[in-house]
C-alpha cells in the first residue's frame, strides 16, 4: 500500500475528486475517459480512501484498485451529491469514528474526459483544494484488501455466462 496515501492524503478532500476502479480499467480510462456507469453517472468521492474502500468492497474479484483524481470547481454544475453512499455504509467502510459528509459520494452527470485525467497521472507539488496549480495527488494503485481469488473466479464465470446469454438473446431477436 502506498505510504503517501496512508499518511498525507487524509487532508486532501475537495475540490479534487477521486474515482476508484479496478486497476485493469486504468488504461482504457486514460484513453477514453471515465464513462458513466449505473444511471449514466460517474461516481466519485472527495475522500480518496472512501472511494478506494467502496470499490474494494464492490469488486472483491480485483487484485488491485486504482484511484484517479480529477478537478472540478466547487460550483461546477456537472457535480451533484450522490445517493448511493448511505451514512451507515460509509461508517461500515470507514469505521465508527469517520465523520460522514456531503462529499462522501458525488456524481458527475457527464463523463470525465481524458484531458481532465492525464495531467494528474503523476503526483506533483503539494495538492491544494484552493489552488489547482499548487500540485496534484496523482493516480494511485493499491492492493485490494478484500480481494478473494474464489470471488474473482466466480465473477469470471458469471461474465462468461452473461456474454453467452446476451449472444443467445441477440440471435433469437434477429440482431
């Protein structure tokens, strides 16, 4: 696990936003941007550790998790509070001493283009939420503490079954 993430990042909250994803998604994201998922929205958090823990919890078949920072001004109309992180779940992921806040879950109603990610690939300077030019946190890759080889195998089998079901549906519907 990255030392920088564990020691210094807890003070970096906003307007840097953090989208976490399985590590295997990083290169496609850097080429194509972060596309909306469920409901067409991009999910992120102002807290990089919460973003990482959330995706670790929901992607136990991924060995490593990436956290990608992007900047949005506080009043950016594309950003709004997300509804998928209940205070109970956030407390479960972060521990009882964590103070939940409005930046725990945010959504962007637009994809995050590569041009908003590429300059932040490598950490530099001293990230500041008041002055974007002071530096940026960089993309971080961490081991997934919730990884399970068995879970990964089940998810692989499920993906194959889903692709087969979709293929059969397309064939039966003339597509």
